[in-house]
C-alpha cells in the first residue's frame, strides 16, 4: 500500500511538472503570436477551441515523452536517498529541461536558459506535490492517496 501511494504521488508530481512546462510554453507562444505581424486573429469558435486545446495537448505529450525517463531516474534517486530539498528537485528539473532541449532541437542554443528556468519551475512543481515526501517509510496521516 505504501509504495502504491508513493508511486501515485510521484506520477501526480511528474504530471504537475509537465503541466507547468506546458502552461509556460503555451502562454509565451500565444503571446508571441499576438505580438507578431498582423497579430493573432480568431475568426470562429472552432478556431478558438482548436487554439485552446490542440497546441497545449501537443506540448504536453512531447514534454511527457521527453522527460519521462530522466524524471523517473531522478524520482528513483530521490526516493533511494531520501532527498527532500526543493533545490535538488529544481536543479534536477533544470538539468532535465536542458537535456530535453538538446534532444528535441538536437542542439543547445540561446534559448537554453529558458529551458533551465522552465525545468526548474517544473522541479518545484514536483517538489510541492511529491518531493517533500521522498524516501519516507510511511505515509503521513491524513494525506491524500
């Protein structure tokens, strides 16, 4: 039971991290589209729904696919060593962000800092949900499963 709860907590934390990355990238993407030449113009409800659902879904799927294995390794290490530091998870997230950029774009670029910062935020998101409890033998009373 204890490992099942820890596993579900870790998955929720990882998904929060991926959702954080998705939200930041999507907001910046929409901001760039609005400020570009001609601006962003939505002429129908369908186009608005498409713009609100499809790009974030694509970003989320790519983020989950690229970060799954490195995040699992960090989660395993944190559980094994009982690492509960928000700095550990933030820095690990930043490293995963940099690695993900190198995998997706096949190079490091001038935007590497962006992926480090977004990865750091994702790591903090993981820490808020699951990282604070890493390596604990039992579950805290009254904590959601």
